[in-house]
């Protein structure tokens, strides 16, 4: 039965790729999951114990925002699913149980328009490159068959991700439906710059960067771009702030 489900999902994903007019990629897995399950959207996030995670693709801006919130805050179903290596679900992010478990993320997710979130780790053997997130705008309790379907989509996403050759830029962009390498590189570059500005290690610099993004209700990518372009500088004495311009410098 599992083999039949996997084969059927592979067909659904391939059909999405045909409609899009490109090779099979993560965006097709997300689109097929959204079409097959009673959810509002799907997204895939790369995660690693050694480096900061980053979004790879999403069916909409809300899904990407949910991923960024979890990465900024260091809490949420995705964070737990990756750490535990098992599916984590929050059928109602507005419930007391969710707010106790994720006191900062849960209310922020509700504000972003999500009331339910299911996070399934991408796994093959000992390899776990990320997490598949499935969210809904209303409280949602997936049935056991639907959960099995969600896990099958995660298996498919794992294969698509690992079969993408990192050296093949065209293939990488097609699989990720964007430029995750650039996204990740900019965050890494900003983090590295903060280590020099603050005189701290990589981990603390990453925490400070994400905390600033959350505190100012900004996306991590936007704050990272400001740091890299030297529009924003962090100081150990006075805290982060905009870089002052010279009197004759244009705005």
C-alpha cells in the first residue's frame, strides 16, 4: 500500500511539473500536496544541526513567513520535527496547548493567518536535509490516511532535494523555484559581519540577527540585506541602528 501511495504521489508531482513546464522540483511537491490535502499551503525548509536553516520554496507568501518565523524564533513545529526526527502537528495554533508549547511562535503564526501547522521531517536513512510544512487557515485535524499522505509527500520532497545536483545551477533553481543559495549566502554573510561588529561567535551573531528581525517585525532576508549593504550596523555599545550618512550623501 505504501508503494502504491508513493507511486501515485510521484504521478501527481510529475503532473504539476508538466503544468509548470519544467523539470520536477520541490515547488511541484508543494503544489501537489496543497491540491491533494485539505490544507491552505505547503512549503519546504532546509535545516541542519550545523548551520542556520532557510526556506527553499513555498506555495505562497504565508507559508514562507511561517518558516521564517520559526527560524527567527527557534521554536515551532518545524524546529521540533527536525530535532525529533518525527512528524509534529498543531491542529489549532490558537489553543492553549499550542501557546504553552510555542509561546512566541503560536500567536505570531495566528497573526500571520495560520491556525494549523503540520511539520514532517525530510528523511532518508540517517540523512535529514529539512522539513515539509503543511498549514491551514482554520483549525485542522488530519485523519490517519491524510497524515500518511503528508509523510509520503515528505518522502518525495526528500528524493527531489537529494537528487538535485548542487553543482547544477539551472537544476538547483528549478528544484527550489528560486535562489535559495543566494538567500542562504546573504544570511550567512550578514551573520559573519555581525561577529566582527559585536565581537561574538557565529551562534550568538545568528541569534542577534534573528532577534532583531523579529523585534522589528521584518523578514530575516530584509534585515540581512541591510547588514550586507551596510545600511544597518550592530554595535555592542549602543545596539543596532541605521548607518548615518554624510551631510552631502544622497538619501
